[in-house]
C-alpha cells in the first residue's frame, strides 16, 4: 500500500490526539470529511492503523512500578508465548538477539508484585533465568515517528 502526504498527516494528527473530529481532520488535510473517513477505513483495513486506544496514567491506576525483564530460555520463544500472554502485567514481549531470548516490558503495583511476577516467570518451563531492571523515570515516550515523505 502506498501512503501519500495526506495519509501521513492524518496518522500524525491522530497519534497526537485520536479524539479529533472528522471535520477537524478534514480541514487539516484539505479533504471532505467523507474522504477522511474513507482513508481512515482504508488505513485500518490495510493494517496501518492497528488499534484505536487511549493512553492512561499507570500511577493513577495503581501500577507504580515499570520494569524491563530479560529472559534467558532453553526453549524457543514460540513455545513460551502462550504462558507469557496469560500474564496481564506484561505490556510488551519482544524476541531479541544476543544472550537474552526475550525482553518484556511489565507494569505492576509495587516491588512485592514485581518479585511475585519474577517467580511466576521463572516457573514457566523453559525459562532459565530472568534479569530485571526497574525504570526510575521515563524520559521519552512518544508515538511512532511518521514522516511526511511519500514512500
């Protein structure tokens, strides 16, 4: 699928505020609201827009600890995925190259909950070792950078 400058502008605008009205988006890209609607449906259909969601304040929801957990495994990542998917505290799971097999982004209420999570991870057959780093402060948290360049 080829994207044009108007597609990139729509994606960028929605990343900043997905609550914008079609009319406001239409003014931004100089199209009719119905054309913007059609473009957004196409972007969804083609998998460019994968999900409409909101950003929440983890602290306000009682999830005060963000950590990155590296996993060393003796089994292929594909064999661990279902067990990991069943753990709600895992926000992201990445297969990685190097000494670690996977890297997890997790969010829990406190360090006690993080210890419980670590124990749960190590109990998964094939997980040999975990290595946890607690995030003290997130310095940059932004959406995927979209350029206005036409591919």
